[in-house]
C-alpha cells in the first residue's frame, strides 16, 4: 500500500538591505520544538491552494499577518523530499525588516531576523538541510535581488469561504 506524501511549502523572508532572514521559532511542545525555520505548512486545497506557490503565500500570511509588499520568487530555492513529505522553500525579498504578528496557538513561539551568515544552531532538520545545500545560492539571489526588486502585494488572500 502506497502512502501519499504530504505536500508543504513556505517562505524564507529576506531583507535585501540588511542581508538578514526572518525565522520563526517553534513552541517547545510541538514536533521539533524550540527549533528555528522558515514560515510554512501543509498544502490545503480546501483553503484555495492550487500550487506550492499559493500554499507558501497562504501559509506565510496565516503565520505572520505581514501585509507589506514584497518580491516573491516563483521558482523554489529548494525542494526537500523524504518518505513522508515534499517541502518547497520559496524566497520573499523585502526592502526593510518587518515584524510578524505570530499566532502562538499555531505552534510558533518567537521570530527573529538573522544575518545570512549567522543562523542559529538549533534549526528544524529540513531547514538545516536546505541551508546546507542552498545558502550560497540564497546569498547570490539576495545580491541580485537588489537589481531586480519588484515588490508586490500578495495578501490578504481570500479563504475558501471568500473572506
């Protein structure tokens, strides 16, 4: 019997003027508790997800409530896959560092901006794998983003019930 893999996606917000990324810290009581990672979650067709990109944008909005226009890179910087999940990581470039209005009941405990060369040691395992594989690519993309920065309003995204 073949088990269907979970599809999930998220956004790694990066400020092009400070070379820093905004990470979320998970509550100690959830899976991978007290680790840092990008913002994201499961694909949910009933909430309007049609692609990994729409899933990432929705999850980022749900977890942060950030409505500042930013440049969403449509091509994933990394796709992680194991026996249970396929996770797409996308980059969102911001002109300035913004603060999230995190929903603590969703399993998140904190947020912090980290320089691209100074991520914390305690990272969610999948995020750590992504950084090991793509950190230099992310830094190059950030350098190039300064030349091609086109912020757009991505939110709020209407839910399945139209609100």
